[in-house]
C-alpha cells in the first residue's frame, strides 16, 4: 500500500513538472517566427522581426513595407513588414489568403543536362559539352595462307574524349583518342628528309575552331578531318558496320592541319567545303614540302539536310537523298621521292523509312618525279534495313579496289593490286548510335592470286 502511494506521488510530481514546463514554453515566442501587431491611426501594423518593430516603435518609420488597403479586420488598411507578416496576420484572424505570384525557382545561372551520352553545361551566352566513347572489339582472322596463323584478338579499338562548345559566333572541339595508333611525338626535316618519332598511346585527333557568324561562309581552322570521303567524315561512332570499308585509308586523307571555308544554305539543300592543309598527317606541325593539300566538296540534298550518319535511325517518312562530288590534289613526300596525286570522289546516300543505302567511288591519278603514272580506283556500296522499333538492323556491303600501286591488307599480303570483299552485318541499337552492339563478317580475295581472307568482328559501343 505504501509502495503504491509513493509511485502515485511520483507520477503526480512528474505530471506537474511537465505542466510547468509547458506553461513556461507557452509564454515564450516561437523560435524563428517573431510576430507583433499594433493598431495606430486607423491602420494595423504587423512585424516579423523584432529589429524592425523596435525601429518603428522608436522612430515611427516602417521603411519598405507591404500595404494592403481594406485587408485588415473591419476594413482597415494593413501595413506589413514583409509578405510573411501578412500571411501570419491573415492566418491569425482567419482572413482570406494573400494572392501574389509564386516565387520563381532558384536559377544558379547555368543549366546542366545529359543526353545521348553527352553532359552539357549551358549558360546564357555559351555552352560546353563533354562525352566519352568506348569501342570494345573482338576480331578473328582466318587466312588461306597456311603460313599465316589464324588469330583472335580482343582490343579497345577506340577510347575517345570529346569537348565541344560554342560562345557567340564561335564554336570549338577538342578530341583525344586514349588508345590512338601512330602518335607522332616529334617531327623535323633533316638533310631534306622528314624524320618523325612515333608511338602508340594518347593522341590528339581534333583541335578545331569555327567562326559561324555567316552560315554560308563559316571559317574553320585547326586540325580535323579533310572533307573528302563521306564515310571518313562520318564519325566512327555512327557507322552501319563495325568499321569503315577496307579502302578508306587508301583514298580518304583523314585528319590534317589547315584552314577551310564551308557553308550550308537556309533550306539545307546545299552544302560545300573548300580548304588548304599541310597534306602530310595529323599532329605533324611542319609541312614536308612546298605544296599544300587542296580539297573541295559540294553536296546537293533535294529533300532537306542529310546528316553524316549511317543507318536510318531517324526513320524519315519521306525520301532523303544526297549527291556529292569531291576532289583533292596533293604532293606526298619531297625531292625525288615526291608523288603528285589527284583524286576525285563521288558519293550517294539515300534512305526512306527503314531502308538505307550508301556508296562512294574514287578515282586517283598519281605521278612520281620520273613521270611514271598510275591509276587507282576503288569503290564500295552498302545497304541495310532497320526493322520497325529501331532496334535491329541487317546490312550488306561490297568493296572493290583496282590499283596500279600496290597496297597491303593485314594477314593477306602487302603486294595487292586487284582486290574485292563482301560482307554482312547486324546491329542491335540499345539507344541509337549511343549504345549498340554490332557484328559483321567479311570475305576478301586477292583477285590476282586467289588468296582469301575471312574476318569476323563483334563490337560493343558505349558513349557516356
């Protein structure tokens, strides 16, 4: 009995303690929510901070305030320190809310977005985008020559980082290939001979600047692709097969350093480019002779712009066509070993719905310093069909090379002159060209000796 009384007394004291504490808290203002209300001269003044209330009480000036005629009790004018004070007064007196525009969300001054593997930072006057592209590949060669061992190889074909941006009338692009081949680390001319130091490793591919004030007369300077071959000018990340046709390196000049003028009309039915380059190779900062590579290309697109992108992932509801003509002239080497080259390229590309086709024909005339001339021809034609859903595609390609000058193909030989290849490819587009898996098989033949080579490739591409 005594124990029960002790427990009951303790509970009473505990309840009493809570009550006293609650009473004390009730007598204090809510932390961070000061409120004071004063009626004076037919107006109701409300404050949200003690500092403004004190200043008004001592000097009679409220300063910047929100004045609402007829919104206080009994139709009086309400003068509030700020909008929070207005809300507190109306809530306290159960009056209708104070309508005003919703505050705009905080704007940090720039926007960050991610789309198709590219992260873009955009401000009012400029933007810059960063993307990375990785191609992981498996290749199997199977040659007729018993002296050549059949080899399967895993490799990172390309691993690139690109930084692109624009500000006002200027655009730029920097791109590096972290697994580039044949990276020239130094070059010089000694005793009328070009000497270079080459290694495989990180390589600067593109360093480009455009002045774009006039779309029909855009000026380009730096290092980048020479506009000659359509398939070469199309990014390796936007190919219909695992890679470009085998004659691409023979006829497309690739990347070089120089200057050009380019443009496209407003209706995007005509484009052109004309430029002058060192005519030797990328990342070599000296010219190897007193000549330049001159290149020009014109393209006609009767149904609207035809971008440098293979396949038909945009699935146009109407026909799309481009017909283009390109030419270049260059002197390769110097002295007695110099070769003068003139080259013409014809290109056509067409797509409609899921069907697409593309082809190029190259004609080259080369002449050395002994007036020995050679004619070198090459062409390819490819076509594909992208099934509904834009995920799965099948394609085929035929390639042919006929040259007076010999060339080489890995695992087949180095004295080839008359050569052809046929191949089939399949692509599964996880996210268009951004994420895709591709596989192709090609059969090549030396038409002079009959020697053959089969090549099988599988590649995963991810852009992030």
